[in-house]
């Protein structure tokens, strides 16, 4: 907080209060005063009592009232007067300066600025102006990792994530809501996606080991410049939502690795329904039982290799061929043919997408 702002308010108040007033920091140093010559002086007595309570305290010939953070006040108002009204003056000054401090912190705090950028709560034309005011490096390469807790975010989770990323001038930890924490990480321009996956894995492992917290991580693409941060954040959100539909077993989902799932997720549901009706003219995909769908899944996992799939399923090769023939008769698609297999794979993903009814971003 700028001491000049405190000084401006003290200067305006001095004529109304008619006694020496000012502000001291935790060391007892006068940082603002109605008598300019006192600025920089250190109070001749301990002020520990004044910072221990949020109420007027008489020390020496002054009344003090702390303000700032509710947990640990950083400043105290002093009124050099022993009269009973001095306590009221100190309380009013403390409230006024605390409100000014809160407004100043919200306006100029870098984390709050980054949060507004991520959520598109700041006009594009104001982004660079605000970055300049905050001395924020707006050209650095950064990426957004979005942590989503399966339960409400605990304060300890936020604190631990801050410990993992101690570079507060380069990396920013932002509370988005009760479930999500965004990590805005500065990276080198040519960072590999594998390195980002490793970073996310280290966060997941640390939270799981130290706090037994279950967390999912979505990773956006690298943002060159501050304006691209909102895009990286939205991509991390999409990665989590797409992963919830198509990769339910994964705890880390990278937007760069979504593949065709990202395309399907962006399609209108009416188009998806039309696609399924067109592909399965002979019979609905719902006519396939659980055993058949499991067979199809294993067949895809083994790259359409009949022998390898039958071995993994512990069935005779002819049994697998029989099942594949049955699928062909039901759907008109022969999974042993590459083109048909591709269509069927996409159809299964579209069906999964429609069944999930995911939230859109």
C-alpha cells in the first residue's frame, strides 16, 4: 500500500480532529503523520499490545488502533491525545484507512488482476494498462493448470499449492471457486507437454500424500502474452469436462492430447443424434449387450488384431470372429475393416457424449 495515500487521508483529517494523528507500521515507525517532521521517527515504546487487539489501546500519550489484515494487522492509527474522544477518533480513522487499503489492494493486487483476466472480467483495452500499473510482465510465456477438488477446496490445499510454487512474482495461485484452483505457471517458450504432465503429476501426488486430497488437473495450451491467459484457462476447463466424459480414469487431462474427443465435445447434440441414426440404420447401438461392447473395446485396444484380442479375452479365435460377425449383422459395420472400425469408434464416443450431458463452456 502506498504511504502517500495514507498521508493524503491523514492530511485531510487533521483539521477535523485538531490533534496530532498518524499511522505506524509493525516496527513502530511513523509512515504518515499530520506533522510532516515526525514521518520516519520510531515510537519510543513497544506497540505489541496495540497490534494484538482490534480496539483502541492507550500507550504513552497516544491512543492506537490497529487495522489491515484481520489475522495479522500490519498498521495502526495513532491519535496523540489522552481525552476519551481520542479512542473514537482512532476507531473512525482505522475503519476509513482499512477500507481504503482494501480498495487499493483489490485494485492493484496482481493475483486479483490475474483472476479478472482469466475470467474475462476486464476489458481487453484495459489489460495492458493495468499490467503496466502493476509492473506485471505481460509478454512472458505462461500456462494455466486448473485443479478441481472432488470435495470443497480446503485452505490447507491452497496453502500447500502455494508452497509448491513459491515464486510469487512469476507463478500465481488463484482461488476460482469452492472446487477449483488455477495455477498460472510461467514456463519457457518451447516447453514440452510431457513436462507439463510431470508438473501436474507432482501436484496431484503431493496433495494426495500430504493431505489425502483427491484432485483432477486440466492443462491448457501455452499462452504467449497476458491476453492469451483467458484462452488457456478455458482450455483447461474444457480438458476437465472432456476428460470427465471420455477419460474417466485419468486424473490429468491435457487439452493438447484430447484428439477427436475435443471435436465431438464441440458438436451440437442434434447433429450427434442425427449421426447415430444415420450410422445405425439397421439397428440401434443400444441393442449391443455389455459383453459385446467389452469385446469391441478390447478389439480397439489391440489395434484390430483378432489373434491378440482373443488371447487377451481368453477366448478361442473363432469365438471372437463369431462375435465380430454378429456385430456386423446387427449394425452393418465390419470392425475388421479399417474404415468401418473408425466410424464405429467415433459412434461409440458420440454415444458416450450424449449420455453424459456435459456442461458447456
